[in-house]
C-alpha cells in the first residue's frame, strides 16, 4: 500500500500512499488518519468512499492553487476525515433510506462538532479539527455550526465545502440518484457567493476536468475532457485571487 523512500536528516521517511496520494513526512500522522478513516468505513462504507473522493478533489485543488505543502497536507487530511463525526450519529439517521425528519436532520447536523471533538484531542491535528468543525459553514453566514461568514471560515473548510457538495451531487446515495455533471457545474456556479467562497468555486469550475474529471465514481466516470469548457469560461472572474499563486 505504501512505498517508502529514504529517511531525511531528521529520520523522517518520505512515503507515498497509493490510496490517498498523500506525500507526508509524518508517517505516524498519516497512519492515524488512515485508522480514523477505517473506523468510519466499518460503520458506514458510503461515507468512507465519499470522504476519499473529497480528499482527492481537495488535494488537487490545493496543488493547482499552489498552496504550500504543509497547508495542502492539512487540508487534504481534513477532507479525508471531514465527516468522521458521523460515527457518533445513530444508525436510524445515518443509514436511513428515506428523507430525514427535521428532528433527524438536527441530529445529523451535530456531526461537524462530534468530528471536532474526536480530532481536537490530538494537538498535531488542531488545524485538521478546525476545518472539520467548519466544513458546513456557508459563505453568506447561513451555515452551521457557528454561522461563520466569508473569510472567517478557515480556507480549508471553504475548499472542502465545494468538493463535498460536488461529490454529494455526483455520487449516488441510498435515497437519491446521482446528478448529471452539467447540472452539478450549474449548481456550483449558481451558489458561488452564497454557499461557496466565489474565488474557490470559480477556481474549481475553471479546473473542473483536472479536479473532478479524474475522480472515479462507482457507477460512472465523470471524465469528459473539455466538456465544461464553454460553461466554465462564461463564469466571470471574481475579485483578485490573492491566495492563489
Ligand atoms: Fe459533513
Ligand atoms: Fe461530506
């Protein structure tokens, strides 16, 4: 599964994980994340697969943005475990094959806080825990758990939010069919500036084929190189992307 390279001057090993494409020098941290994902998989295979795809999309987004390696690694790990808090949600809600009642929805909305509580016990995962806590915040402040708005939402949480929505729309769920990629593109476009950071939504739309097109969904492959070029090029560029190299 993992290929190990030479130890550096500090004795840390460079290695590559074939599962998640992470390149870390902290094997211990990476193993910890893998164990957490495995725990979720035992409970809810659908959410675990979803988390892997969101992790891949987030990592590609960060790399294309030219974010520093340590920032990319933190966001990548957070994307892998963003829904870990669902481990604390009762089966009757988590595995329900029908629309949730308002009370069940309220229970499900606890998952970012539960995830934060799980991860924040480990000091090395502080940055990861913050992103997990805020991955359901919305750019306009109408999200949860804290109703943060705009750039008060951690950058990683804004990136995960876009990738999470794309996977939720394109992937099949127990109770819903997957959405056509073109409709998904339109949803991201229409909600840029309300749900999503417009800079990040714009960036993902501009690089759709590289970020989303390579993700393999179980029932179909989204890759249609250039298929969204016309639509994405009609998206007006937002304010200067000062975060993006
Ligand atoms: Fe979530
Ligand atoms: Fe999710």
